[in-house]
């Protein structure tokens, strides 16, 4: 059966896309690699807390329950997303990790690792980059004898081996993980630039109040920020205090990794565990080969519309359209925008089909 759209991923971006597709009256299915409609949230570290209050963390037409001013925990977000999928009864297919997409006729053929196949006239990639961690090729990294993991694999302090931990990065995740680990480990943060802090509640109101009132949160500035600028670390004051007190230590980026630690000049700092909070690469493997392109080229997009693959769209990519594009509050408006572009694409495909007239006898 040829559907209008296949959505890949049932996280916040996929669910927002599903809502917009429902409103548009298009036929679709959501293919989810896991067994629940929560995207990558079940795999984030246990203590993860949203940087935005509940009232700024909702998908379209279903507010986040409970105190709207609280900062929801990871498990609260998981419950919210699963409830959202149930509430709207979206057509979900679980255990359907997409292996490959190929163009077939007037649309696409998607195959999964489980051997299923699906056909659609258009595709929305909403799987996010969580399964594509960026681990830079630092000099000497391959000879490191301690434990190496990306921040996406970090769950809790009890799972971090040894007492001496170095975290590479200076963004929100790097600082939040470092702060948690500092209670049980010796922690050092190292990066090309020191963390830049922004007050979580300037003048007594959460930052997201000011972003919303000013309109900055939704300005379509994505084209200006294709290099994905480092986001300042939102702080209630505890993080800066930890660095000031010496509980957390920052050092400029090391020269190389050694078997036993990190090296600056002639000095080596012993490290038991090295955590890479170095972000992700948005280049889904299932796009490799589509229209003869590599995955990175196929993933190039502007405002959620693939630059080189007609009929391919995206929701949930960082700075896709605005500062909020990869957040719970931002995927809804982006999904509406993308589905409008998708509808134009489908209409153009219909009008482009030549009309064959019967010959008069």
C-alpha cells in the first residue's frame, strides 16, 4: 500500500510530525526502532532534567501535566511522549528500525532490519542524531588504556570506572554530567573554550519566558547558524559556584591522549574514564545510497526540506529553522512548516503527471 508519508522515529520530532500530518489529512505511518514512543529519551542519563519549564515543554494540543513551572525529569518526559502517542492514536509500527531507503517509481521504498517493507510518496526523517555520536579523532585516542565513552552512553555515576574522570566538552550536557560526577569522582572539564553561562532565571523569570515574549525563540534563523553554535550553559548558579570553589576544574583542550591520561606539553594528567560530550553527527545511515548520495549529502537540508533529495523532509534537526528546533517546544511549529512544504511537493507531483488522452477513431 502506497502511503502519502512515512515518518522515521517516534520521539518528540516524529510525534510532532504525526500531529501535523493528521491535521493535514495525509495518510502515514511512523516507524520506530524501539518498542515505545519515546525516541532517545529512555537512553539519556538518569538525572537528566529539562532546561525549560513544563509549560514550555509541550507538543501541540496536549500540555505537560503537573506544575507548569517545574523542570521535568527524564522519566516524566518519557511518560509524556508515550501518553501523547496514545492520546492521538497515531499509526505506529514498533521494532521497525529502517535499514535502507531507495527511490521506487513515484515514491520511496523503505526496508527495515526486521525485513518489513513500506512504500510512501514522501519521507520525514525524525530519528534524530542520538545514534550517531561524534567522537573526534584526537591524537593518541586509540592508545588510551582507560574507559572511553560518549556522553550518550553515560547513565549514572555508579557506572563510571575509577575515580579520575575527564569530560571533553563545555556545553549543557558536559557541565551537567560533570556536576553530578563531582560528588563521587575527581572531575576535570577540558575543551577548546571554557563554558559560557547564562542565567536560568534572569530578573526572576525563567529564560524561556523572555525568549517567548521577545519572539527570539521562534525566529527562523536556521540559515544563519548552519555551523551549530555552542549553546550557553543554563545555570541557576550552582555550576558557576562549583567551578569557583574548585569542585569542578576546567583546563584548555589537551595536546594528545596517552595510554594513562591526557597530555599538555610535558605534563600528563592521569585519567581513568574519558567522557566525550562532543555532540552528534546528523547523518542517518539509512540515507546512504539514496539517489546515489552518501548519507551526509542526503541529510543536507534547509528549513526541513532536503537540499538534494526531492520528497525527503526533516523534523527535529538542531537549528533547522530556529533556536528551538530540536526541543519539545520547537518541533511542533517546525513540523507544521515542513508538512506545508511536503503538501506542496505532493501537489506538484500530481500536476506533473502527464495526462494520456484516448485517440479518437
